């Protein structure tokens, strides 16, 4: 009788581990750190445009982007696209999607829905996915403990290890463990605030909990059958029949455990496919990074060419300004020489008119002394006419030279302006 009572107490205690205490809502807390959006990110119902403070109780939700959450104490969380998580000083809970975290000693604990992820040691890091009541945990640094909401430790993972866990839905059968239930069950841990549902979790590699429940039910029925046999004095044949029924239920539990193992194998195959896809995406990312590096080199080269072209353009504009100054001086000099030429031609005309008048007086006749004086004056005037003509010819030559110089300067200015136009067309 004492043995039967112990079995009943043990069965009831293990069933009690499946019942989760009602969570206590977390009160709003102080600022925990910062949120940096990369794309469309909401804190609560508000989309944040840039870095924003993170407060205790905040829910961060990503759409087409990701979010970097930095705790003041040093813990760091990256929330992937189409993901949602809540944050408090002691707990980061992934409610859907993907997150990567790295923590330091004294930092918060982590969870995927109600599945607790407890860092072991001063520094740990992992990638966590929670979708369709399934959680995948891949440890990249340090080690972690994975704990059921009832406090049962499901796994201890080290760097490089990955495990898949599945939430046991209410009222749905789940695979059982191939191993027998422990003689003494582990003591349940205190519930975490904000933990969500109290449904149990399974290590999706053959370690189940519903199968254990069925074994417990069979154990209770077998105990009841033995008790009825002892207390009612029924025949041994009836007791054996009830024991056979209990063994049949145990066989059914083992069959369900085998089904769970098949599901685990399927999950492993899916994990391998996901790993292959991740490898392909990493290769594509490396290619994109290489293209970005090549584009950065091209941009640097074009910027250097632009600076050189701008320097050459400035130098040519300075040359144009100098040539325009020379052109203005030449044009002013040409105007002066043309004025001198006009004066010289006017003087030639005046002297020619005077010579013609004197020649007319000589032709009119007179005494020899007057004729000699007139002839001397004519000779002087003719000499002046010759000098004036020489000056006019020299001025005309200077005008031709200045016209040619002005034309050369104008051609140089046009050439430099064409060069500047070409530079402006090549380098916007």
C-alpha cells in the first residue's frame, strides 16, 4: 500500500509540473538603453525615425527592417525582420520572428515565448528563432541552459550546438521520451514575469513530455487496479487484465515516442535545408560586399578625376582672365594708334593742300625772290608730307599687328572656353 501511494503522489507531482502559474504583468520601468532602427521599426504603436530610448516594458516590432537594442549594462540584441520582442531589466522575450543576442555577466535572461534561455558564464551569444510554436536555439559563444516554464531543464548547449524545441499545445498529443521518468523529479523554478502561456515544451529530438504524461496515467491506472485488487479482494485474473491494459497504454506511449522521433528527423532535415540556404545567402552577401567595395573604388577614382578637372578648369579660367586683360589693353592701344593714324592723315591732307596752294602761287609768277621763298616753303612742306605719310604708314602697320594680336588672343580665349565646356560635359 505504501508503494502504491508513493507512485500516486509521484504521478500527481509530475502532472503538476505541466501547470504554469499565472504571470504577473510587468510594471513600466526606467530607461534600459537604446533602440536603433534599420528600416521600418515600431516601439509600441509608434514608428521611430532614428535612435530612440528603450524603456522597461517596451515592445519592439520590425516590419521590413531590423532593430539594434543596446542595454546600458552591455547586453546587445538584434531583432530580425517581421519580428517582435518585449524588454524589461531582467528579461528579453522573443514573441515571434528572429533575434540574435550577446550578453555579459549580470545582464537580462532571454526567452522564446515561455521557453527560458539562461546564459551560463560571464559572456554568451546565440541566434534564436520562434515561429509556429517552435523555437530553434543556436549557440555561437559561451553556453546556455534551456528551461521549461515549469523549471525543468530541457538542454544544456555550448558554442556550435543547435537544438529545436516545440511547444506542447493544449489538448494536443505530443511525443514521449524514450527514457523512463526520473525517480525524483527536479524542483520547479520560480516563474518569470511576462512569460506568456504555461504550456510545456519538448526537445524535438525524441525527448517528449506528453509521452511521460501517458506513462504517468498508465502508472496511476495500474496503481488503482492494484489498489482495487487489494481492497476489494477481486480475483487475480481481473488484476492481470487491468495490468495488461496499463501495459497496452505504455506500448501506445512508446509508439507515440517513435512518431516523435520521426518528427525530430524531419525537423533535422529542415534544419539542414535551412543551413544550406543560410550558406547560399552568406555567399550572396559576400558577393554583394565585393561589388560594394568595387563601386567604392570607382567612386574614389571619379572624385579624384573631378577634383583634377575642377583644378584644371580653374587654371584655364585664370588664363582666360589674363588673356582678356591683354585683349582689352591691345584694343585700347589699337584705338590710340587709329586716332594717331587719323591725325596723321589729316595732317597729310592739310600739308598737301598747302603745297598745292603754294605751287599755284609759284605758277602765277612773281619776282625771283618770292618764287625762291615759295619753292623753299614747298620743299619743306613736301618733306613734312613725307614724314606724315611715313607716320601714317607706321600707324597702319601697328594697326595691322594689333588686329592680328587681338585675333590671336580671341582664338586662345575661345580654345580655353571649349576646353572648359568639354570638362563640364564629362564631369557633372
